C-alpha cells in the first residue's frame, strides 16, 4: 500500500513540473551536417514582438552553447509559433446540508471553486533544411505561462522552454 501511495505521489509531482516536450524528426536526416542555423524572415509566431526577440535569443544561446553557429549561409532554418490556452481549476470545496429521519430523507450539496485558471503556452519549434526547405525536426513544448510576468521572468521562462525543446536535438539514433 505504501508503494502505491509513493507511486501516485511521484506521478502527481511529475505532472505539476516544468515544461514538457514532444519530439519528431526525419530518420533519414544526417544531423551531422547541421552546424549553422538561421531564422526565417517574417515569422508569424503568435507572440508579441518582444517575446519573439526573447525566444530567438534563448534558442540562439542554447544552440550556440551546444556548438552550433548562427550564420547567413546556414544549414538549417528555424521557424516557431505559439498558442496560448487556459485550463480551469476543477478543485472545489464541498458544502452539504442534509436531513433524515423517518422514511423521508433529503439533502443539498454544492461545490465552491478554489484556485484560479492556469495559463499555458504550447510552443512549436521547427527546423528545416536550408537547401530544400523540408522539415526534418520538430519539438512541441507545453508549459505554464503567466502573461503578466515581468520582462526578466519572461526571459527566464523562454530560456527554460528553449532548453527543454533542444534536449533532444540532435536526436540519438
């Protein structure tokens, strides 16, 4: 029984953690050829201009930390787009009133919501071959994201998202 509670507790902790990433890639791609990157012009990301700049800085820093170089004459180009969504907290406090006695029984109950709506971002990052414009790697990162964060906290949030997205680049074969 203790093991069951431990297991459920661990799942609960993991599910409430930081960003989660999902990956897909072209198995035929030779990732060793990918050394230099650039960004598409006129990216329609769904982010504000300031947040786009934060994400570009975060992606560039993360890639350069791994030995890649930003270059006009790139091997691959980067595109990204974001969607924001909210999840309502389903936690409630139950309130009940009941009566009983004799043959007739009755009761009234209701729930009072607690907590707030949580805000999330789903960010898709795509790498395409610069020669033929074919998609060869993609990451989708989902993370809590409060739109009211300070500029410094937004910068940190985008750096965390970029690092999580690039954990599986290049993929291990």
